[in-house]
């Protein structure tokens, strides 16, 4: 133990700790079962059974993949998993899954994108095999344990953590002796293609009413009952985002058709158009996640300008085109059209004030409070416009504004 500085009463002064030494679930299980393997009869018998299996011997020197990560094969790790699986699922299930793992070169995995901003009570099954899965139904992992842990930041607020993940179940090549990344990419193309789908869905969710979603951590897990599970280590990657925010929306199964419509339309777009709407959705998400009303209005206006004014080169007519196009695009009658027209006028004016002067409403707090109160309604209009442009054929603006069908 290091010597601590003493105070005037010779009482040690505790120092600020730079690192946390609490073992996570993966480390605790590894330590627990490695001791069982080394020191108990049941552990030694399990290891002897595993080590002497010709199929196990044939895996010597191989890398065992679970998609986003791989680790060198170790009979000890497989034996630890085997004992854990017997304890969790019973002898029969553990034996069957061990044989499946050793007899085939395909490992079923859950390709996973942990996300911020949404939660679900139960798994929502969407198009193309994608799911939104609650954290409670995800396999045990160090990520799940950390996200479930209650932790506060320096201000006493709960740290934003994922409460759900976007998932896709597929298979990867179990082992590769050469560990050739390019070869693995070709063999596991479905896995890597599904990784793109996970991000596409996270973007599409931002077009849904009152919903904002951003990727947090990308990884993969073996199915809970399959080797080598939590004993196989982990790996993944996290994109960098400027705006995290604390907003969380509960997504329910009655939104399935709407989510699928946006997702499939986004996937069907030419690459250039998809890139455009990916940026629109990202800005829309930021508008919903930010705290300062000036920043929220700026992002909302930018998102709509990218969506509505892509082809409009006449700077003097931008404001008019912005209002006319948006209001005619989603209104069903004259009364609604006028209301939307006025709301879009407000968005454009507010955005211009912040963008060109850095101040909203002349810094009049009463007027700023009114903008803040109106923002949910402005967002609702914006979401409708973006969904309409993504899900339906792009309109001929001239014909639309002239009422020509």
C-alpha cells in the first residue's frame, strides 16, 4: 500500500483515484471458472475432456471470431465456457452446443449497435432482419453491465447510457488460422453489410415523431447459449459525436410500419441522395438533442434547408421557397397550409437571426421563452416534411406549387 500524505493530526489524506479497479462481469466469470478448472475435480475433468477432443486439437493456432473481434483459441477458455453452460442451461444443452461449435465453421452472432436516445419495453422486429432490443434482453457482457450501472457525472446527473441496441443475427466464420482480414471480410460479407444496416436504422429513427437516436458503441456477441460467449473477450468501436444530450424516447411496436417505411426508402435511394438525407437526419437528431434553444433552432433550420432547398440557387427567393414548398408538401387543406406556412416562416426567421447575428429575438427573454415553447410543434412539422421527402417520390416543385396533379 502506498504511503499517504499525513495532515496536522497525522490522519492520512486520501488521494483522487485515476483508475477504477472493479472487475466487470467478464473478468469475474473468467477468474471464477479458471479457478474451478485448476482446483476442482469437475473442472479438471471438463478440461481433460475438451483438451483431448480431436476437433479441439485441430483448432490449435486458430483465431476464433465473433465478427467485430477475434481471439486466439484456448482449450482452457472453451472448458470454462462448457462448465458455465452446464451450470446455466444444463448438461444436455451444453453438450449439444459444444458439438455444434466444434462440428461447423459457422458461429451465430448478434451484430450489435448500442444507441443513445431510445428505449423499448420488448424487442421490436423490423424489416431486413433488424431489431430494436431492450438492454434487458441483450446477452451478459461488460457493456451491458456498465450501461445498467447507476452512475452520476460531476454535477450529480445520471450519465447518458444506452438503454437499447439495434441488432441483427447472422453468422461468421468461426475460425481462421491465417487471420487474414481481407479473407475474413469476403467470407463474412453478410455480417459487415449488416453493420451498415444498423447505422442506417439508427439514422432512420430520427424521422419518427419526437425521436432522436445516435450510435454509441458497435460490437457483436455470440448467442447467449453458444461458445465461447462472455469468455471470448470483446471488441468494437465508437463513433465520435459532438452532441450526446439526455433525451430518451420510448419506441413502441405501433411505430413499426412507419419506421420500416423510412428505413426501406432510405436504403433504396441512390448513394448521393442517401448521403444527403443522412445529413438531414443527423441535423434533425441534433436539433432534438440539444439544450440551448438557439442551437436547436439553428440545426432544425439547416436540416429543413438541406431537404427543401437542395436545387434552389436564387438566394433572394430562399425564404419564400422554404415556406411554400414545405407547406404545400404536407398540408391537406388551406387552413393547415397557412398554419404550416407560418411555422416554417418562423423557423427560417429564427434560424437566420442566430446564423447571421448570433442572437435570437433580440435576446428578449419573453420572446425566447415563446420560441422554446413552440419548438415541439416546429419539430413535428419538420419530421413530417422529412418523412414525406424520404418515403415518397420527390415532387416536381413547380407542379406542386401550381396545384397541378
